[in-house]
C-alpha cells in the first residue's frame, strides 16, 4: 500500500477516535484544545530562545516551560484576589439593593 494512503487511514482513524471521545466526554475537546495551545506557545518561545540566544533546543524548551508556568501562576496570583474582592463587593451591592426595596 502507498505511504500516502496509509497516512490517510491513520489520520481518519485518529479523527474518528477524537470525535467519538469528544461526544462521550464533553470536556475532552476543551482539554485537547487548551493543551494544543499551550504546546504551541511553549514551542514558539523555545524557538525564539534558540534562534536569538543560541541555546540548545532542549534547554530552550525547559526555559520556555519555566516561563510559561511562571506566567500562568503569576496571572492566577494577580487575578484570584481581585476576583474575591469583586465578588464581595457585588454581594454587598445586591444586599443593599434588596434592603432598599424592602
């Protein structure tokens, strides 16, 4: 069999598996999509580090992963406290509105 046909069959099998898993598990597509996006970001940063800082690809990938996880944790540290204060302010606003109407 031709290599192109074999590749086509493998692609169709993987697409069928992906669709079946997406139908069975609703969060499967979101997980795969977010993982794909994270890999693309880390690979882009690693390529940038490799090209401009002339660092080997493996070391650049480790550095890119560290940068990615640091940015993710830093974002959560900056967002979560603000979210809690805004939720508390919203709760206070709703209780004030309900008290004024009664």
